[in-house]
């Protein structure tokens, strides 16, 4: 069964009912709702998660596909009135994207959608853009529920799946947090007791040593005085000097022990963060959302020379594409090998190998699902075998929620790839599109990853050149803080890293920091936009929850002298 909606061409006459009961729609060609007559769904009472529809979203007079990549696809409905004269809300996010680029997804109706017989008062789909939570909706479609006099024991109620999901996650998170907190407490208590025992033993050893030394000094002093080898004044000075040396040595040991004990209970969130940049290295000269890929070893070395004084490390990006009927890694690994050696010689660590793959679901199916994931892992193996650095974390399936999402049919394939690499002693991660994207991921995937990597782009302000530092830090906190706190409660031991953070030097970019295509009217050649964005992050509350920041759009930040000096001072620990 399929439903097709055109967001720009479908229309109906507005109705102005006095109440929900008065709200009546008719369907079919020439009716009050002017949409295709086959936009209908019929179920029966008690149907449970088996009624599925495929939904096509179009736009324009030519019915062009509407790209739904990065959208929450939400069913919204009001049930028929029941015997108590009540109508219930059904709001459900359990859609699965089939082909985002071509506007196609699959939706499975929950059992609660078929709890009351009759024709729905209203049923439609809402499309919510994850980047800014702005939304657009389809026209209504005809949804009816047939009677069932054999099985009729379901009690109707409001069903709002996003809230139910979050509530369950919060309850699970609370249980996990309590258990982890108890474990951390017990471990800290044991370390504290062990350190206290060491300090008591050290005190006993010190007292014994001082007593023996004191007795030796007294004996030596008496002997010296008797034989008149030293004067009494010289003997007393010698005695005091030796006592001071012993006391200083003891004090240093005691101070070290006390400092160790204090450290167990004095963790701080205001520690220095690891700053890394995502290197756009490639043997191909291709334009990219973060700039232009550097294409020669000399250009890569030039980039390293500029970044080494400012940051701690670099991630290397590898792109997998299907070409010639095979999924391959496009980069020249020999060039990468030489570039890695040069980066290390400049003091940069290799923070990760980051694999991007934008192959569509349709192309994956054509390739063969099992064959695609096998080829994906084979390419990862090829890279790790060819490059000299051992133990570099792997960052996989960048922003591919359609593969690792909790409702994705491919999440099992993703888990298998991750688990195979973990078994080979690799640290594996995924760069998630957002904190919400992580929360929506397959729970098994959440458990497997070593760290939580979030590509962090925020909507800050539409004030353009009037945007202030306070606007930026506040906007970052509004976008990230509460959700980051929630993710921490789920996995308190996993490092939380902004795996992409940056902005183009254009004042309009504060309204869409993930974008790179703006009117040149708002261009900022001085780099002030990038500098302010970085400063706003560092002054926010959100940064205290993260362990590292990986710069995207770093070439824009290099246009700012203030930005470069800020990073240089931060790396040196001056700020």
C-alpha cells in the first residue's frame, strides 16, 4: 500500500469547525480534500504493528521527489470518537527511511492506532527537520478502522511515541546511572582506603627512621664532643643539617601521599580539552562541504605546518564510493603514510581514521546488503593494514542514521562490522549527526562504541552582523546542554567529543552553522565569525560536558589572526 503527497501542490479548502466533533473531511477526487483518491488506509481493531504503508513525498508541478534526509517523519492522528465520546491523539515517530533522496519512507502503524472503530477525524504526516526542528506537513489522508466483534478488549488512550520513548530511556538511564555511580563510589572508596593505609604505613616508617637517625646523631655528637674532633657548635650545626634533610625528604613523601588522596575526590569539568582538526586530505581535487580537499603531499605538509602550533592532533578522512561496480577507498594510502610521518614529526597525534560513505540505500540494495558491508569492512582493513600507526581509533558510518538507527533494518549489519573490529582490538566509534541521532541509534551500537562522537552544529541567531558572543554561548547551550547531560547519564564512562565543530566565515551562517552556501553579501574575510563561534563554545556551559573538540571548517578559522592566537594560547595552557 502506498500514499503519495505533493507538499506544494496538494490543497483543500480550510474548514472552521467549532469543535473537533464538527470537523468533517471528505475524500476522493472533487471532494473537500483535493488529493489523489488512492490516499487511503484501512485497518481493523486490534491490528498490531503489521499494517504498513510506503509514503512518497513530492514537490512541484512535475512531482519531483522531496529530499527527506535528516528529517523526523511523524504520523499524527486523531482517532474516531469512542463510546465515551472521546477522541485520542496518536503521534508516532517509528518511520523508516527507504530512500531519503527520493522522498520515500515506510511507516508501520502501532496497535494504538487501531483501538477505536470508525473514520479518523484527522490523519497526516509531519516532517520535522532535525537541524532546526522546523516542520512541514502533508495533507490529510483517509484512515478508517473496521469493527471487530470477536476481539475487542483494547483500551484506547493517547499514544505519543516520542515521549514514551524518552520516558523509557530516562528510566533506563536512571537505573544505569545509579548502578554506575555505586560502582564508581566503591572503586573510589577502595582507592582512598588503600592510600590511607599507605599513608599510615609511611608515617610508621618515618617515625621509626627518624628515631634511628636521631639516636645515631646523638651518639655521633657525644663521640665528637668527647674526642674534641669538632667544636660543640659545629656538632650542633651538623646535627641540625642532617635533621633538616631527613625532615624535608619525609615531608615530600607525605605531601605526595596527601595529594594522591585528594585527587580521588576533586575531579573538575574545567580541564583542558583536546583540540583536533579534521584533515581534508585526498589524492583527488574534489570540492567538499568543509572546503577543498588538498591533493598533493606538499599541500598537506603546508596544512600541517599551519595547524601544528594550534592543535593537538588530526583525524584523517577516507571516503568510500562505488565505482566500477566496487566499493573502494579513493585516497592514495602512500601519500597518507608520508603525511602521517610528517604530522608526527610536528608533534601532532593521529586522533582517528574517519570513514565517510554516502552510498544511498537503493545503491546498497543493488550492490547486495551483505556484500556491501563486507566490502566496507574490507576497505577499513585495507587502510589499517597499509598505514603505520597502530591503535588509532576508527570512526565509521559517519552520519548514517539510516544504517545504525534503532528502527533501521541494517543496524544488525552495522553491529557486526563494529563487533568484528572490536574483536581485532580496535577502538571503534561512529560520528553521529547530532545528540538526538545518538539517542535514536540502536542501543547495541551505543554500547559498542568506545566514545560518543557528535557532529555539533547549532542554530545560533538570525541577527547576522549583530550576533554577540553572549548570543553564541547561549545558543550553543540551548542546542546541546540538556541533551548532552542526558547522554552523560546514560553512559557516564564514555568520553563525549564534538567530532565536527565549526562555521563558515559568513554572518548568515549563525542561522545555519552546518551550511556552506550563503550570499556573499554576508561574507566575513577577517575570520571574525569563526573566532567568535570558537570563543562562544569555550565560554559556554556545554563545553564542560565534552572531552574534546574536532574542528571542521578549520580553513575559515585560519583566516582569523585572533582565532589562531586564541588556539595557540589554549594549546600552551595560557588560557
